[in-house]
C-alpha cells in the first residue's frame, strides 16, 4: 500500500459484518464504496469506509450461494452499490432497501460479471454480440449451462 | 363534480429521461411528484454499460492503461493515471519525479477543461447560448495545449504504468503556460457574467440544497461535497506532485446549485495556476522506468478527478492479465446525494440539479 493511502483491511465473517459496520458508523466513518469480486470458488465483497483521508475496508468472503445481509439500514448510499453488485454479480443480498429488482442496471444478460462455479455446471463465458442465438445456451463445455451461470445446478 | 367523478389526488409518477435535452448521456429517473414537488426519485442507469472492467481479464496489464483511459472521454488521463497508480501500488513501483510532475500538469489541464465544458453545458441548458460558445472557445486553448504536450486532445494516451510516455521540453511547457494565461483572463470575465447574471442566479440560487451533514453521510465527493461546506480534496493526500505544490481547496457553504457552479469556476482558476507552477518548477530527469514484473497481489489508488474522488482497485494472481479492475467513479458516488437534493425540489428544477453534479454516465457505467 502506498504511503499516501492510509488504509486498513480487515476480514470479517458474514455474521459479524453488521456489527462491524455499526461500529464504524458510530465512529463517524462514511461509506465510500462496495466492491465485489467473483471467482470460481465464490464471491468476495469489500466494503470501504472513509474517515478524513483514511480508509478502512471490511472484507467478506462468501461461498458460491451464500447470501450477505444488506447494510442499507446503516448507510443509505449502500443501496446503489448493493443493487449494482446484485445486478452484475448475482450475489444474494438480503433486505436491500430500496430494492430496484434488477432495474438499476437492467442488462439483457443476467449477472454478467459472475464467475461462480457450481458443482456439476459450467461457468458461462461472455458470448460475442454477433454470435448465433443458439450459442448462448451452448456456451461452456462441461454440461448444460443455463443463462446466468448457476441456474443449471444439479 | 360529483364524488364519483372527481379525480383521485395523490402522488404522480412520471418518467424523466433517458433522453432529455439537457442530458448529453442517458440517465433515467422515475420521479414521484405531489403537485409539482418531488417526493421520490428512483434512478436507472445501464443504457451504455460497456463492461470495461471485465476487459481487464483479456488484456495485458500494461496495455490495459489505454482501455482504462477510455472509461471516460473527459477525465481520460486521470482514469489512465488512476489505473497506473493502482498497479504501481501493487508492484511497489516509484515513478520518476519528472513523470509525477507531468502527470500533475495533465491532471490540472483536464480539470480546467472539464469544468469549462460543464460551464458551457450549463449555460446551454439555461438557453444562454453566448456563454456556452464563449466557454467552449476558451476551452479550445486548453485542448490545443493538451494536444501539443500529450499528443491527444481528448484521449491523451500519455500515461503508462511506471511513468509517462511523452516528455515535452521545459520551454514548451512554459510557452503553453503562457498561452493558458489567455484562458485565465477569459474565465475571470465569464465568471463575472455567470455568477452575476440575474437570469442565471434565478435558476441556481436556493435550488437543490444539500446540507453539509447529508452530503458527507451520503458519500458525496468533489465539487458536490465542497459546495456543501466540506473541505475534502484527495489531492491533499499528496499523490503525483501535489505534496510539493501549494494549492487551496475551493469550498462554498450554501450547498445549492449556485454554490456548486462557483466551486467549479474557482477551481478552473486554481488549476490553471497549478499548471503554470508545474511548468516553472518541473524537475528534469527520466519520465518512466521499465516495468517487467508479473503482477501479483492487489493495489489501490485514490485520485481527485474533476467530478470528485475516484477509487481504483486492481488484483492479480501471477498472470499478465489482472483478475479484477474496479473504479468507483465520482458520479456513482454522487447519485445518492443528487437524489437527496431532488427531494422537495420543483419538477422544473430537476434538469438543473442533475446538471450541477456534472454527471458523467460514461464513467458511472464503465
């Protein structure tokens, strides 16, 4: 980490997230971003908070289908990040308020950024725009993959 | 009128956008109104989502700087620089001094031309065509300077991981700084018209007020935050050459549309002054170091763009293609505060409120 970035990263368990967020809120930190990452083994969410020019990040690691509680009851601005994260990665976020039900980004392709691999299914890869329509359902090589990646789990 | 035929009075929901005369980019709101007053606004983006973040998985991490620049056509250099800084943070690279100063030079050029562009768009939205033409004419000089020093008017293409790839000589920089004196004089004249003109003041003063506490709590950044009285500017962290330059943070306290306009107008002056200072004091030496490392780990960077703080994140796993690149752009951070500023405003003021956050939907959607 460069010297001019005062930044702490702390890994927390999913069930300890809200307590940690509550503590940061009481200490006067504000939410500056929520960042999601997806890999074949699951998702990771980084909640970054700013206090002056310092930054603190809470890191939560999730299994492929694990939900995460929404922090919108603590930080109203989290709704935009959480709706975006749900739309792009398909991460299950419980009790988002307001929940725009996929309307914030509203893409034609569900969870395009997801890389989660569910046992017995393939990972859906990006399909070229000019590909024949049938190739969408035939993407991947390890069995039937439904659009959305995990939809075809057995 | 009988009870049975009387129209039911209550909130009305109307669509605003995605195409609208004052919006250069698509942004949609479902506005809930009681009479003419807004009680709720639900934003919708996604019309121009390009998935540029995901493209990092396909490109060599050194080449990706060119893609990162294309996140936005207005603050392109800063996006390329922010990405480079995050990668440099991951690799533990220190860029040469002259490269840091040149980056600062181009950053401030970009801030000045972005604010001038916004000023012109705002004037155009009020129907003030002359002011629109005059601000864009002044901006043209800045674009010419960018072309002469960086090689591009919109996409500079001059920032690389490890430094910069252009090295304009000191004489060129000084001559450009002298040329920019004309812009400073013109901006001073235009600012007087913009801030003093009764029709402009009527549209901006007291409209879309955002309080200091709300602005901070909702994560507002940049001129949106500073216009609400919060002295917060990421340049204070001292990245690039800012730790060696003296500059003042422009802060206003009214929190309305006029305050946001005033912050930008005064920042143009401050940015052009910084450009002149960099041209005078820039140290000599190399402008880049060779970068051959295979990336591994993660890096972060925070940059003050014209619209506010942008936050960059990269992660790699020992391959030349990164696993993840993420940029939290300032417009995305300002949307919650903008929605808050709309509450209680008149429908006719919505375009002005949206404009004064200087939205960049291209950045927001990446």
